C-alpha cells in the first residue's frame, strides 16, 4: 500500500512542506530511502523500526521504499523519524487516511519510542500558518511552546509515539499547546547604574542604541569597556513581536533555544572568543548553520580584544555589517541568514595596553603597536560609526558609591528617538538611522552653512572617506533625534565628528 504523510524541512530560517511517500509491498526484506537524504535521515529506518517494535508493533516482512518529496531539496536532521514511522504504519494499514490527513509531523524517535526535540519548529509553524490545508502540527513536547508562538496554527506536543497514536485514533486526544511566556535569560539583567564614571562612553552608547550604530571603545585594561558593552542591550528598544519571532527562529535553527521555552524576550548579546573561526563567526558547515553574526540579529555582537582576532576573520564582517544578511553557498543550495546587529568592540591601544595612559608606562615599540593594530583594516573601521576613548578611572571614581543613571531612564530616551525614526521611515524598509540609504541621507540630513563648513574642515583635517562622511551624518541625525530637533545643527555635527577618535589620530598620540 502507498501512504503519504506531511512533514517539513528548514531552509535557512524558513521552512517548506515535505511529503513522505511510503510504499510497502510483499517481497524480500529491503529498505530504500530516496529524495536527497543526509546521513541522519538515512539512519532513520533503524531508529524507526526499533521504536515501533518497542511500542508493540511487529512489522511483517515487506519491501519498503520511502521517498522524500520534493526530491531536489536536501533533507537534513533527525526530524523525519516521526513522519516516516507514521508513513510505515499507514502503509501497513495500522492507520487509515482519515487519521493522518491534514496533519504535519516532525520529531526524532528514541529507540524506546520517546519523541526527542528537533531544531526549527518555530520556522515550520510560521511556514504552515499560510497553508489552509494544514489542520494540526504535531511536534515533540519539548518544542510545543516554541511552535505555538504562531497562534494561527494548532500545535500538539507529544512525548511518546504511543501517546501520538492514541491521539490520532481519537482514543486519548491531546490538548493543543499554548504559547509559553517569553523566554527571559537567567540572572539579573545588567544595568548602567552599576557603571562608575565614563560619562562620555555612556553618552556614545546611548547614541549607538538610539540609531543602531556600531561602536568601538579604546582604552587601557580595567577602564570598563567590557562592563559598558554588556549593558548596551539594556538600553536598546524592546523587541517587537516580529523581531522576537525572527530572533527565536535563528536560535531554534542553531539549537541554542532552551527546551520548552517560548519566544525570546530580550535582545541577544553574543561575545565570541577571539579564537573563533570564520565559519563560527558568520556561519557555515554542512548543513549550513547560523554564526555569531546571525545569532546576534536584532541584538549586540561584542568583540572583546578586537586586535586579537585573526585579520581574515574580521574582514568577513564587512559584508554582514553593510547588508544585514549572510549568504552561505553550498553545492546543493545557497542559504541566507539575517545579520542586522549592533557591533560593539573593545580594543587596547597597544599590546601591553597602556599607550597614552598617564599613570602607566607603555613598554611597546612603535613597530609592535603598528603590527598589533594592522589586523584592523581601514574599510572595517569605516563601518564603525562611533570610535571613542575610554580612559582609566580616577581614584575618586573607583571609590565612589553614588549609583549612575539607570538603564531604564536611558532606554526611555532611546525609545523616543527610535519612534521619531519609525515615523520618518514608515513607508520604507529602513528601521533606524544607521540603515539610511544615500537618497535618504540627502533628504533627512540637510546641513546649514555653519555645519557644512565644520564638516568640510573635518574632511580636510581627518581625511575621512566617503563612507565615513556618510556615517558622521547618520550619527549627527541620531544626536538630533535624541535632542528632539527636526534639523541638524552644528552642535550635532561637532559631536558626531568627535566620535571619530581613530580618525583624529589616537594612535599617533595627538589627543
């Protein structure tokens, strides 16, 4: 008998419906699996048959052929165990067509019949929401809350194959899963109230959060660069529902979503070690998996000790920073992952860390400093909008017990500035000032005569590139939004120019 069962496969962060066709007929015992399966899918038959036997189903001798359609889509992972098992039971007439029609199955089978969680169930649920023929999505119980975040899809979470069979036969129906509360990371969130001193750095991070700008902090060890970066997510605008779904999809595909959790509620903060590979940073592997730039989508990617990263690893950041996407090409297909993140980077000014520090003597030669900084190319620096100095704290600042301004107050100002930007770009795909196109830049960053003269002087003195010039204008626009000003003023432009610390000769000792 020929049986057809619906399942789904993930492609990037999206999913497509897959039809599992199972043909079981009398003949010599043989199993054939076709339809571009990977190794995990090819191993499914051993898991499926053992699980069925442990659930009391002794299968008669059959010649079984399983086709995964469409045949030109690569099938990856262990999520096809469950639909293959249902297909075999249907082909051998343990189940009838009415019991599986309109249902989509995804899950990995353990040898005892337990259904283990799989990746990408939120992507599957979101894709099926547009399919009127689907009446039920059946997933592992550990993935039910995640999949149920798409409220238009009826999601059934099942713990065991036996419980699933009782459900589809109508003997013991399982209640639909409900979307769980948003997933909050463990621990108390970091707050800017804990940061002593560093008023200029706090202001720069507020500007970065308000406009979606990248920021580089340069200073000696112990000045608070890492502490400041970890608190940047606390002043970013709250995730919208659409942003939360997209972010959760990425973490589900990557397998970093906690079991039983719902949508992510906080913006991600990723801080990879400087030994990370290029594939780990931007994504790769077989099948392609999202890297750190995608896992930090709608959040913060923090690169501490920037000059310790390999130069070729840093260079691959240029395209994701510019386009907001990462494209990974393979022989079978090309996969695209979103990567619209805020880059926060920290850097010591030299190998010993004390160049230009009045209280410590630097022991590095100029050659050592030049070699240390050579890993950071000019094109990469051009894409970092704010480049600021974070000096060592004074003894009074270190011993101070006065709390700083809390993150909630800063976030209120950031939210107000972002609302101005949402109104400004409401008829476009642009979300914030950092994403403005050249045409939008000319329209929304018109300069008066004093501002124009100031910027011309900065161009001549600092040797800014055309890209750096555009980014100064974008930062000035954000500063004006924080001040509630419709037009750019010379004070806004002057502050934006001030944030180009590296262009002003920081490493030449000119500050």
